[in-house]
C-alpha cells in the first residue's frame, strides 16, 4: 500500500519537474528570439545607413530592401515566439 502511494507521488513529481523545464525552455527560447531579432534588425539598419551614406543615389532601393529584410526577420521571430507561447499554454 505504501509503495503504491509513493509510486504515485513519484510520478506526479516527475511530471511537475518536466513541466517546469518545458516552461523554462519556452521562456528562454522566447527571450533569445526577441534578442536575436532585435540584433538582426539593428544590424540591417546600421548597414543600410552606411550604404546610403556611401551611395545616396541608391537610397530608395536600399531602403526598400532594408524594410523587406526587417519584415522577414520580424515574421520569423514572431513565429518562434508563438511556438514558445504554445509550449507554455498547451
């Protein structure tokens, strides 16, 4: 009888520990995704400003390419954050 109760308690503890690791991993992944996206978009902006300073006549093309690249990075990071949120709440 006592061994059955201890077995149930052990299984409940293991499930809770796995849930805590999943929550920690999801939060860690969302944080790294946000940091990585911010770093990538800042690098794009800095490179675009440098390129516009070197070739002012190409500023329209550079700006449009910068906006498309930033949108792609933002879309991928948003997708990653949603996956992390699904791990947390599902």
